[in-house]
């Protein structure tokens, strides 16, 4: 239990000897003002000092290492947890937005062959507090740079929809208490069908990103082992339910892997799915991981990326080639592994 795991009622019970309004002031300080207890100037100094020493009010995360790249616009934190486990969180800033990439699990059970987190295996779920505290830390870091963290993506370590209750509990805190717009929160999944159906029925309408990577079950089952449990037809059906319930555009994430999923046939299969779901496609040249390189998986070279993009455009698909951020510090998509690592060759290099 940490300070961000506490509900409003639990926080009030923790300081029940104080007037009722103190709990409201403290909650507001923690979430809206992103304040440490010692910074909550509305509270009496004695209470602030007491909170700093209360075990249930301890922090869940300790910064074990900080890495910075892209001329200071990308920051990755390696956080140590109470049980010795590690997770990573990435803040990416550009002139238009400040986006925080949050982890939802220690490791991941999905086993995607090209993803560093999938290669490390699954350890445990993150609690609501461990997830929320990443957002608080990122928000404070953005504020220190005279910015506001205005987008949150659940694309860090873990499969968010495999930890649905804690992820959704953290989203409610981030949106309702930290005052981040729901439309600026994106949840990524490799295709956990029950989770997609659940997210479609929630009152907060957040964005859904489907990590697709293959347009047929044979290839998908190789790249994304979860495909053996939830086939493409089931995933597409669940996404259609989400679309009907929310009317929010789905993003299809496609890691371009040289000579694996970057051909003409792959583009046609992807286009068919994108048109069915009225989805936007994000192309991401595969970022290198040690496990992926051992299997001979490399990012498509720039010329091939351009050909694939043009093929999608000609088939009537809205598509963006995503700029790789943080690859020099192993902070790019698919590279988070909860450890200090040495950066690998850039995508598309030979």
C-alpha cells in the first residue's frame, strides 16, 4: 500500500483525527497540484511531517536511474519497486505535446517475439498506486520544464488489458483527479478480446490502440502468441463493438519488420482491416532488441517503409510513420525491459 493506492475514504481514515476538510486538501494537493506531502502548504506543518513518516503513505517508486536523449526531449526512468522489481516509464516532449508512456505490469506474459518486455517474461501486476505514481512523476517532470503532461499512453511494460481493474482504476484517477482529458489517454493492447469489450462499456471514453503487426492468423500467431487464443476475427469483432459504443477512432500499430510483414501482401491485408475498422495506421520501423536480433528480426529500412506507406495510402488508408524516440537509451517502442541496458543499432541499420 502506498499513498496513491489509498482511496479517498482510506486517506481520510488515515488522518481521522484531523478536520474533514484536511483530507480534501490533501487529496487535492496530491492529484491536482502533484505535490509531495511536504509541499502541501495548506496543511499544518505537524501534519505534513507526520505524513512523511507514515508507512501507508510511503511512495511506491524509487528512481533507480534516469536516462535522457533526443536533446533533452525524451526522458526514461528506471523505477525500483518495494519488492525489488523494476519498471520503466518514458516522457516524450515536443512543441505540441508532452506524452507519458506508462507501464502496467512488471514484465509481460504475451511473449511477443520482437518486444524486450515480452522476452523478459511476466512477474506481476502493478497496483493502482504504482501506475498512478508514474503519472504523478511524469507530470512533475513536465512541470519542471515549464510544460504540462497532456497525454498518457499505456504502451510501456506489460499488457494493460491483462491488468484491467488496476489500469482502469488508475485511469479514473488520472482523468478525474489529475484533470487529464479522457480523449488524451490511450490504452494499447495486442488483442485481449475480453478487455476490449470491457473498455467499450466504460463511462470514460479513452482511445484504443491495437498492436496488430500481422494481417493474417498464421503470421500473427508467430509474432504475437496471444493470437492462438484470440484470432483476428475475434479481435476485429471486439474492436467493432468498441467503435460502435464509443465512436472513437482506433489506431492500428504495426511494427515494420524487414522481410516479415513489410510486403505488398501485408499492406493489402492491413488495409482491409483498417478500412473495416475505419482505423488510423501507425507504422513503426521495428526497434532492435537483443532477443529480436537473435531471431534475425530487424526493422525495415527507410526505403521499404516509404513503399509500404505509399501502398497503404493508395488503398485508401490514413497512415503515419512514427518517428522513433529514445532508441539511444532503449526507451523506444518495444525496448523497455526494466534494466539498465546498452542501446542497440538504430532501426533499419544493416
